[in-house]
C-alpha cells in the first residue's frame, strides 16, 4: 500500500490548472485569478478628507483661532479655489482637498457642530484643537501606486479583492473556469433520501457529502446518480461523464474487493488504475486512475471515509485544477486528553479541540468507525496519528487539522 504522502504526490503530479475565461466582476466571487493584477491608478485617487469638518491652511493648525469659511465642498466636487491663511472650507468625508490646506479639523472640535442635512456652512468658525500637519487627510497613493502589483495570479477572489478591483476600474477579470466534476454513487442498497426505507436498504448520503465539499472549493457539478451493482449500469453512467467532458470523476463505493464491487473492474477494463489502496484509516480502499482518459477517484462507501478521502486527496486536486496550487492547510498541535489506540495505519480520527489553561486540548468524539457520521458532526478537527503508531498516552502532543 502507498503511504498518504506518496499517494498524494503521485496524484497531484497528474493535474494542471484548467483553462481561463473572462467574467464580469459581479460574477467573480470565489473565482481564482488567472494572472497578476497591476494597479491602473493610485489609491486614493486624490488627496481627500477622512472626516466631516473644516479644511485648514497649514499655518492655521493652532488653537483657539477664528477662521473665515470661504468654500463648501461635498464629496464628488473638486474645487480649485486656494485656501489662504485665516480661511478654511467646510468639507465632507471623501471630498477632494482644496489647494493650500494642510489638515482637516472635525466639526466637534469647533464651535460649529451642526450635522442636519441642508444646513448651510457658517460664515466663520472657531477651532478648539491644535492639529498636526496632515491630520485627517488621506493623501493620494497612501494605499497603493499606479504600476503596483496588487493581486497575484492564483488568488481566490473574496469581497475585499473584488472591492479593490472595482475601485481600480476592472469591470471584467480573467479567472480559471470552474472544474467540471462528475459525481457517482453505487450500490443496490441505496435509496433516494425521499424514498421510504425498506429492509436492507439505506438512504444514499455520500453524494451530498462530496457535493457540499466540492462546491465549497468551486466546481461545476454533474450528478451521475446512483448506479446499480452491475457493470452495464456503472459503465452507462460513466459514459455520461465522458460526453459531458468533465475534468474529474468521483465515485463512492464499489472499489474494494467485494463480490459486487464492480466500479474498480469497469475502470480497469475501460481505462487504467494507478493504485487502489492507501495505508490509512478510514479510507484504505481508495482508487485512483483514469476512465477513458478522464482522471478518476474511487472513494470508499462509508461516509466518514468519503469525507476524509476528499479532504486529503480530492480537495488538493480541485484546488490545483482551479489554479490554487499549493494552498497550505492549517496544522496545529494539541494535547491529548485521554489515551488512544490505533492499528498502525496513518489515522485521521474525529476530535473536539478546545482551549484549556492556555493550551489546545483534543478529545475523541466517540466511536471512530468509518460509518459513524454523527461523531464527525460533533468534531471540529481531525486528529492525525502517524503511520506505525499503535497507541498514544494521555498528554501526548498530537497534530490536528481544524475542519469547518
């Protein structure tokens, strides 16, 4: 069996980012930039006030002092009228500074603090505070300068990046398209979630787990449904993935050594299987290969094994396809509250991690069988037991992966 690190390295070596496309900025949330963004202008665009107040000449920053109000400037209006010593201008937040000003004093630091809409500017105002040069001014280029590289290719666009692009005037942006992911479940025992249960049957859940995890990364999802335990039905559904020209196929169940595990056989007959076992738990029967040239993951049938297999192997692949190669995963160290036993495989156990006495501590959530999904619901981390380790005493330091 391959180790987890060997399997992941072998997998990632077979993928490259998908093609790019240009999308309107309003549809770019969560997309991944296909190239660097260079600032087309300075930000701020011009010297402006950061408060509502009065713009003062540089020689009039001491207090107390009475000044003539010679101009009234609101946001969006530029005035070229110079402010002279002994003069000032009422100015609103974001409004361009008039020439000659050296600071802005807030209304509340003067004898005029009227905020009602439509109130005219006073003829004169007395200031009550000494200001520093440049106080309450946002100077042109304080944030960034024209020609600066402000975003690197491979960056996922969040609200703050999209806001920056809007301020720089980018109405469109070049991003990687969403990877096309085909999702298949298999098993005669599986029923749709809306169907009544009958003896020997269970509701199909793995496609919901994988779809939710994949859509959080960003994919275009093609559902292939639930295949019966026959080669004919499995092949028929996989052919739809070929017709849809997907970038990746993920199936759950049917890749072990059971008498009716036909998915692995179909992949071997119509494609090639790179490997099908990894030295880990849960999720040892994990298959990877190609079906008619399309990369294929065969995840196990138990829901926790599906979750863990996706997090370890599929998520990094989807990130690389999306242009997010090399995304670091948050690793932390916690102190084990109780002793635990393992079977020597690299293990990913469900745990609750909390802060106690200045330390992170970890407790297992209960039964660790790969079918015990409720223990996964209760967990906020995966606790990693290295390969070859069969027991850990209480108070051991353990590696954890926080999970959302």
